[in-house]
C-alpha cells in the first residue's frame, strides 16, 4: 500500500505529541476532582485571563500544525518505478502558507511595497539601462501603476473583508449565544445581555471578543498577504510574515519541552531533599549549588558547541537539514531543562521541610506508613500548586531565552526559523540608511503577544492556586 506522502516524526514532534496526551490526561483527571476544579472556576471568571487563553490557544494551534511533518512524493520517471520522496520536510502549516513560502523576491522589500528596497540596474524596453527600484515579482504584481493604485487597493480589500468578517462573526456569536441560552434554560435575549454585561460564570464576553478580533485579523491578512508582502521580505527575499508564523513552533517547543525536562529533576530532588534531609539533602544542595555557580550561558554554549562538533563529524547520521536542526533544538531543550530546575527545586525543598512536620504526616509515620506512600499521597499533592505556578511563570522566560541565545549564536540551528534568528539577522541591518526595521518589528510583535498572554494567564493561575492569595 502506497501513500501520497511519507510521514516524518521528528524528535520534538514526538515530545509534543506526548505533551498533548499528558495535558488531555490531566484535564480528564482534574474534571473528576472537585477540589481541583474550584481554582479553575475562579480562573475562567477572569476576563483578562480568558482573553490571554484564547491568544495562547491560537499560538498552540499554529504550533501543532507546524509539528505534523511529511515528505511529498517525487514525480515518477518510469512506469512501475518505486515511489521516491522529496528530501525536503514540510509541515501542514507549510501547506496552508504555501503561497507565502513560494512567493520569494530577490532581496529586501518594505511592508506592502510593490518595488524592491534597493536600487538596481533596470533595462528599459528600448534597451537603455538606468538605476532604479525594480518591480517586485509577487508583491503588488497585479497593479499596473502601484504608486497611484496601491493605497486604494489595500483599503478596498481591507474594507470588504472587514464588513464580511463582522457579519460572519456576528452570526457565529449569535448561534453560540443561542446554544448557551438553551443550555441554561434562558431566552436568547437574556443570555445575550448576560454575556454583554459579563454576568456569566465563564467570561464569555472576553472569549468571544478576543476570538472575534483574531478571526477578523486572520480574515483580513490572509487574502491580503497573497497579493502583498504584509511585513516585507528579508535579505534573501523570504516573506517575513511566513518566517514569523514559523517561529511560533520554535518558541512553544522551547517553552514547553524544556519544562517537561525540568520537572522530573525539580520534583524528585526537591522533595527528596526536604523529606529525607541529612546526607541526601546535603548532596542535593551541593549539586544545585555547584550548577548555579556556573554561568548558565557558558554552560549552554559549551554543550551546544560540543553537539555542533559531533554533528559536523557525523553528518551522514542526519538525513536532512530539518532533522539536523531538530536534534539541536531538542538538545537545547535538554540543556535548558537540566540547568533550569534549580529554582523550583529550592522552592519544593523548603515547602517539603514544612509539610513533613505537619500533623497528618507525623500521624502517617506513627502508623507505619512508608516514605514512598507519604511522599506520593501527602507531600506531592500539597506542592503541586507550586509546580503549576512555576511552570506557567517560567514559560515566558524560556521563550525569551531562545531569542537571547540565538542572538549570541548558541541558540537553535541557523537553518531553523525562529524569532531569535530573525532578530540576530535583523540587528546587522539597523545600521543601514534607510533602516531595514520590519524583520525585527515582526519578530518582536509575535514574541510580545505570546509572552504577554502567557504572563497574564500565569498571574491568574498563581492567584487561583496560591493558598496565600486564594481567599482574597
């Protein structure tokens, strides 16, 4: 049986699928525990938290689409020939953004421009040559006179999409409110007023408004990006909007998979140090004190350079550039995880030192309950709020860490698209006159939206799960 494509499972793809399964299992477990549902009910009533969650889900959907990889079959040259596959590894996001991916120019072009950013020798119809700004191959190619027609064309397209998008979203919102009204046994008008006033148990007003705004933005930019380069092009002519969207997966992988690596070290060592104390506590403290005394950037740089030397000497073990870049990304997650568990480990150690002296733990010891059962049934459930708070707070810091590491040259592989690589390549163009600013601005906007949403949502999680703030 032959397929029209060959599935490719990168190491980070497998870890992402594993993380999704863990999240689904966690949601199923939480839905059956009333004491765990109570804090999440508090979170879903907060308007800003729900708006941030919608933005995060938008990023996650793009990241998952970019994590389904495959190779396309090559055209057969002979009858009965075995199917050969293209060495280039694509993703579902590449298929959806194929026009942006394929519409490459020669070099820089400004956002919504119809002409190149740099002057070149242009040959006229009579054979004469002069220096000027040549027309782009794709951006604004449908305009006969871009200087006179571009503004009106952009405004017309935006206006049409805005009107149609508002109408479609209004119908979707009305249908959703009707479903809510039927579920809560209210009339549509009553439910609509409750949603508008923010009187529902879930912040539907914030959810619908944020989702509608994203719907309008995508609905306006998607058709416009086919005719123009919305955020311009980079040095080699690639569409900057395409690069920014592809960078989402790298940021999410750094933020989530690093956490997946960090948690086992932090939880096991932190609880063990706090519960057993003595020599075990001294050994664990010595370990994380030694690690924290070494500058993190130097440790990461040395590990990445060692991996780079290994890959250069064993290049035959990597089938494609994508797989080579993926191995470096996974290794970077491992290094960040192995160096980032120290803070959470200290918090868990201190909390465990307090919990081991509580009456119910002392009673369990008196009844002959073993350490393993005490840790799993009494200690671990009572420190999970610290783990959850630390995870959501550290996510935005890890996303920013990727940008910083790529900026100094020890981050992800240069062949992998990431916001850090975009910023690193754009910094060299800030000294130009005029300045090439759009690559830096685009990476900053996408990174800012992700980090801001993660911080807002993490604040809500902290307020809901922290026992010291839960009663306020």
